[in-house]
């Protein structure tokens, strides 16, 4: 399968319109460049919408860079989102003075679920 520049831009434009992305977005591009999803969701959409794409300093600093940049738009495969949610839930519970792991009945879990995490 050959991905042309025109096809990438057309698909990027469709997703940008669907997600209602603007030039005000900020994104962290951390997935391998060879992965088509990285090119589509990071680079093609940014070319269409004009938003800023930042890259992490290294694979080891992705989480630190994520906190520093505070992206408004974040693309990740399910396993990455699940790991991020687990880390967030753990941090919420430990900051609240409770022992981990987080139960499904907690306020943090309900809030994260309501927010789509």
C-alpha cells in the first residue's frame, strides 16, 4: 500500500475537522516515526490545523515531557493510555493518603471514567 502526500493530508483534514482541532492545540509526538498512526495523527493533522508538535528528549523522558508540555491533544494506543490511567490513579490515591491499588468505587475512578479515561 502506498501512502501519498495527498492521501495523508486529506485524511488528516478529515480527522482534524472531526476532532475540531485548531492551531491552539499542543501535541507530544513520541511514537516511532515508521508507524503510520504517528504520521497521521501527529504530523498530517498539525500540517492541516497548524498546531504545535513537540518531541520528547528520549524514550525515558516521555512521562516527564508529557507533564511539562501538557498537551491539549494526545494520541496513544490503548496500552499506553491504560498505563497512563494506572499511574494517574495510583498518584491520586497515594496523594489522598490511601494505599494503592485504586478501587473502581473511588471518586478518582468515577471522575476519570466520566472524563473518558
